[in-house]
């Protein structure tokens, strides 16, 4: 649960938007879904408007590492989950307002 969490979306004018938001992954029937809980802000508005983006997870380096910055992690592309009943099933924490997305691609960082 430690590391750097970034969520990247596109603003209405086409410019990029990147925010530090903690996200989580939920596994259901051998498939992974992304869960994002966010206050009302531009990133959440972008997610609701166009339903897609990319998150980046950067793992914290080991305490004995000679590199004080993340050198491993993942880039995860996603799109809005259309199935409301599946979103309910995925919301095991019962978090109100949680947004769920299908993972469409994963690439390693580092």
C-alpha cells in the first residue's frame, strides 16, 4: 500500500490532467478492475465525462536501495465499467461514490 499513485485523465479542452489519488485494484472472476474514490474535483469530472484514463503506480524503493525514487511499478489503462450490478459486487468496502473501471492494458514501469 506504499508508493506513488497517479491518475491521468483528459480535460474538456484536451489538455492532460494528472493528480495524486490513491486507487485500488479489485479482482473478480480472474479479471482486475480499478476502484477510484475521489472528492469533487477536475479529475473526477473528467472520469465521469469521458470514462477513461491511465493510472501509474510507483513502488517505493527498498530501504537499502541506492535509488531514493520509484524504479518499478505499473501503468494501467482503463475505461468506465458500464455494468452497475457488477460495480455493486466489486464495492466490497461499501464505499459510497466509488467509481469502477475495466482494466484494458497494463505495462510495467522500470
